[in-house]
C-alpha cells in the first residue's frame, strides 16, 4: 500500500493510454534507469577489456576445437573464469536496481494484468472443485450485490458459475460450500484498479475461485496474445540493446 501511494501519481496517467503504449513507456523508463545505473556503477574500461578477452578466447577455441581439443578445453576453462569475472563486475548494478524493479513489477501486475470490473457491468464468478465434491454450492456477498443467476448452483463438470453486477465499491464474495464459507475480495471501480481475480484454497474440495475480469494483452496479433510481462520483456531487451550501443557500454 505504501509503495502504491508512491507509484500511483507517477504511473496512473499511463493507465489512460493503450496498454501496449503504456508498457512501452514503462519499459523505456526502467531500461533507461538500469542502463544508467550500470554505466555509473561499473568500471567500463575493465568491462571492455574483459569482453574483448572473451571474444578473443571464443575465436581461439573455435580454431583449436578441431586441431587440438585438449588446448581448446584448457582455453575454455580460462574463458569461463573471464565470464565469471564479467558477471561479478556487473552484479553490483543489478543489486541497486533489483528492489525498485520488483516494486514496479508488483504495481504493473496489480494494474496491467486485467481490466477492472466497472459499475453496472455484468461479470462472472466461477468456483472450481476437485473430484468427489458435494452436489451444490451457494454464493452471497457483503455488501449486497445483484446476483443475476440463482444463488445456489449445481456443481457440474467440477464447476459452478454465477452472473453478478453492482455499484462501485469493495465487496466480499462468500462461497458457502459443505458447511464452510470461503471469501474472495472484489473491487468494482470506474478507475483502473481491481482485486486479484483468482484465489486458491487448500484442504478443501473447493480448489479455486475466479472473478471474470477480462485479461489485458498489450500485444496481440496473428493469433498471438502477450500479457504485460512478455510485452515488457520484448520491449526491454530491444531497448537495452539500443541504449547500450548508443552509450557504448560493455
């Protein structure tokens, strides 16, 4: 909650943009931050030397692999030491950026994985059960929501589903099953926020409940749908390559 209060004013304007553009801008910000931290926390002369040595080792290993496999193996071990030294030298910058990136990823997962349930929007709620389940299950809400389908539903094919809608606010969906109650939070909002749509349960025939928030796919074409994480990875890899080349980093 504390980190959300810090990040919301910075990133909330991005939620008004197309998801693909929003992830592009977030990727640009994070990649630029990582690149700048890397530049100023590493000895670039040393990194350049290590990288040149690694390229030279690779070239010699290819030449020796057919002529003298034993020398190639020895050189391979020497090259591995150079790779390890290169990784150690770059690890410090990773430590500086790791926690901020985890915090930002948490924000993205809470805002860019699903579309919110809007006030008055009809949505589904599904409960999934393991084999040997009881024949039926009931649903109630606090505060009260309009349950369009029957409150008590038969469990068919291991699932029971309801249709609901309601006004803006925070709710608890309460599944009454086999003499016990299981709760899942729900947020209905005109803003871009939602409660985690999926919840799992242990030690019960009730295994999972799922609110029908529509998933966000910032990149989708030719039958391929990529969520925010895969979209971020693609953008960040391309941006990192471009920024490192532009800044002449090793």
